[in-house]
């Protein structure tokens, strides 16, 4: 079950990466596709300390949402209103729930940093997963060489935490 959840997460991330790469190559210049969100995600430096804090925050949020299915449904409904989430829209969904914000603060994250780190982990893990599968695409604008190297080093931990994060949505459907 967990493998299926992670696979779905990676497939979604990979589709976004491939779509971004195709759009950029069709326009002939990948910098034409750069946005402030992509730049912020790309420039976010992943570290072992942040990953440990993130893992603990995700576990606490999953416990909270498993213990409070109504909260999970509310957050899912709010998130579903935006088909292509941005950092700001995702941050707003989290910021609307003080109990989630409290957990993030406990682990040293603001809602925005948590969202940026989530996007960075998904982007980097999707790219690394595609590379491991032998698919050759340009590095997406949402990741950096340093974050790819970090993701390769901590790939198992990152895929595990992304699988954990995907868990609550599936458990309530």
C-alpha cells in the first residue's frame, strides 16, 4: 500500500517535471518558464537537520489528521479548490488551521517553509526517480544540483516521508 502511494506521488511529480521540460523546450529557452515560486523552491537548501524535523512534523500532522478526519476533509476540500497549487495557496490552506501551524512551529517550520520544502522534496525525488529509471530529461527549474545530490544521498528517507504524507488522503477515501 505504501509503495503505491509513493509511486503515485512520484508519478505526479514526474508528470509535472516532464510537462515543464516539454513546455520549456518547445519555447526554446528554459528560463522563459522560471517563476518566483520555482525559484524559491529551487533555492531552498535541503539539509539532514531539516529532513529530520520535516519527518517528525509529517508524523505529527498525519497523527493529527488521522485522529481528526474532519480536519483532513476540510484541508483536502480547501486544497482541491486550486488545481495547480502555488506556494501561497498551499500556505494559506495550512495557515487556516492553527493546530497544524502549531505542529509546524514545534518543529521549527513556518507554513511557507514547510510548503516550500514539500515542493522541493517532491521535485527532487521525482527527478531522481526518473534518473534512476533511465529517463533523461533536463533538470527541472524547481530543483538544484545540490538538492538532487542531497536527494540521492537520502533517497530512502525522502521517499518514506513522502509516502507517509500521502497516507491520510488515501485512508479517508
